[in-house]
């Protein structure tokens, strides 16, 4: 698979993964136990200024020739993060701290076995070059990755046809366009500190980014959307990746003015779980909110004959300093008796998965509780539109931007243990907490217990409002029981502009038998 970039006719820099046969951003399909060998060739070219090493003072020849130990990250560097997979954070597997493939270098080989206990579901892959993730992901470098067998975990979806929808954002094609007819004209236009259209709290106006669905753009202001044909009343499994750099999705489906129920079976790659492993319920809801990086797999039901449905994303309140994510359409859903079959279908007679031998995460007593917090600082408080520094800090440590040259982890944990992390948001915009290698369970939101049945790798932390008596927070039960979690890896805000701006830290998970001082 080759990663390439080019300047498109609209003037934007585009990035894409391409197979030898020309397939773009292929969906990688694997089974637990499969051994993946993936050759990545970097053919990125320096079409923009900005291809500057992050660490000028420590450059040496090996930084450019050894992809497993590089400290030179630029717009033409790349690597691959396999988002959500529980594989080791080492070179040739899922390391993003030192693994950097320079342009023009020989093909780099990723090679790892999908763990036998990897839950079947939807994951994804994308570059993770600190300081330059935003342009590569906004440019389109991402793809879906499916671990087959979700019908083995939840037989209620056995035999269903499936669709894989990758929703990406991109820079606005028409940033100065007037609103479309029916969209109210707003008398003010503001930008946040990232330079995007700022949240105006109305649900309308210019969005921070345009959206696309499987690379079909749905640009502001007319939002001309694609159509998806489906047989009347047909049940399908939709697998949706929010591969956006900063855009939140609030997915609804309407037939006329009536919202339709969406049947969630998995979030962030993991089927809904319960203390009773024999339960396979479908979680029917009217809408699904996905932070950047999150995924959802859900059952949809086609409209009646001759009726058109609509998939939309409703506005998300990202806070005064957040991006503007207004109401906008994504696709038509057209009921058609002659609709073609989706390209894939789940097995109709699956062999049930063996239940996990580990205790239910929510019942495990954590060995410790930590507190981390999101915060921001303007580099020029007198200029609200000026650039912002972003921090993700362990309580008790000094807020600082992520240093890619440091080998000292912010957190040390031990494999085989479970911890509770309280993540606070001390800023006035939403942040999406994401950690590599492991999943977690939401235990409470701002101190209120939550009966969640989804293991996640990404979660939104509400923003702070004046007058609140305490900072909004989530308590997460972090699962370090898997041996594949041993190593050093990152946690960060999954809004890439924030991660590139410094909102990231590192954790080192030591082997279970090793005695260490745990800060």
C-alpha cells in the first residue's frame, strides 16, 4: 500500500492510501488469529512549506535511515496507527512515537498477528505523525479495518448485508459562500483559535469543515448529498467510522419528519457487553453521537416502498472555543425493490464466540485512581483569535505541551491491573479522550454513575461553563490486563488540531512480574 499526496483541482492538498491495483483507502478485513503483513511505501512530496523536523538540534543520519528510531517528523513523513487494535506498541506493529517512514525510503513492513481475543468489529487506520497528523487526515489518509465475526458475538445480526461508511472532514471548498436558501443568514462570523469557523450556538452557519462520505463530498452551503439505495424495509448493518479531524457527528435518520430507530450493536469496535454473556440485545436509539475517532455499528431499516429517508448529522454544541458543527445532511436513503446488494453480507450461521474468561471490567476493583485534565492557554490573551497551546496533564504535574523527544513517560502502570482515571475538562470546548492499545469502561459522568455496556477507546469530555461548581469529568475504568498492552504508548485528544498542538501524553505499561515505582 502506497501513501501519496497531490494538489487537487480545488487547490487543496489531498492524501490517500493506494493499493497496486489502484484501490483507494481499502477496507482491511481480518479475522482473529490472522497474521497481517502490510508493506507501506511513502511517496509523499513536499508540495507545501512545513516539512520541517520537529527537533533540529538532534538530527543525525540514523534519524532519516532507521524508520524504527526516527525523531524527524514532517509533512512528508508517515506511519500507520491501527486505531483500537490491542497489538503491541513496538516498531512494525503499532508504535507511533519512534516509527517514522521518510519519503523515498524503501517499503516499510508492518507485521503482526491479530490477537485471538480481539473483539470482532470496526476499527480504522490513519497516519499518526505528531505535528502533521491534521493535514494528512484532513487530506483523506484513512481507511476502515474490520475484524470479522461480529455475528458470532451477536447472532441477531447474522445474515444481514453490511455497509461500511467512512465519514471524513476536509477544509471548506467554499468558505465565503452565502448560506443556502432556507438556512438563516447569521450576522457574525467568528473563527476559533484553530482558525476554523467557531461554534455559534445556533445549529446553523458555516461549518468548521466540509464532510464527505466514502470520499463523496457534501460541501457547504448546498450540501448536495449522495443517495444510498436499499430494499424497502430491509434490515442492514451499517458500520460507520468518524474519521474526521475535528468534526463531531450526531447521526439521525428521518423518514419525513419522523426520526427512525437505529439499533446499536457495537461501539469502538467492541460488541455490546453485559455481565450475562448470553444477552445479545440490540440497543435501539434515535441518534448516535460520535466523537472524532469513534465508530458505531448499528442496524438500519429501509423506508417503506416509494419513500425517501435522510441520514443527517444534527448540531453538536462544542463550546465557545469549539468548532461549528451545524445541522447538515449526509445522504438520502432511497427505498427501491431493485436496489443492488451491498458488497458484503454477514454469515447466516455463525459459530458463537467463546465467552471471555476475564471478570467483567466493571466488577474489578481498580488498584489506583488517577486524575488527568484538559486545559488550554492562549499565546496572546489580548487576541482571542490567536493560536492556543493545548495540554493534557496528569494532576500534580506541570502543564506542558507533548515533547516527542522525551523518553520519560507521564504515567507508569502495570500489566494485569485495572485503574480508574478521572478525566476533567478545564477548558471551554469539547475534547475527545483517546488511548492507544487498550479500551475502557465509562463508570460515571461528573460523579453520576453510568450503567454503560460499551467498552470504548474514545470518549467526549463536556466543556466547562462559567458558574459550574466543579469541572466536568468522566471516570474511566482502564483495562491493562492484556499482555499486548506492555510497552510505551500515547493518550491524547482525538481532535487532531489539539493533538498536534500538544494535547498528548505517554504511558508505559510494565510486565506484570516487574517491580516498579508507579507514579
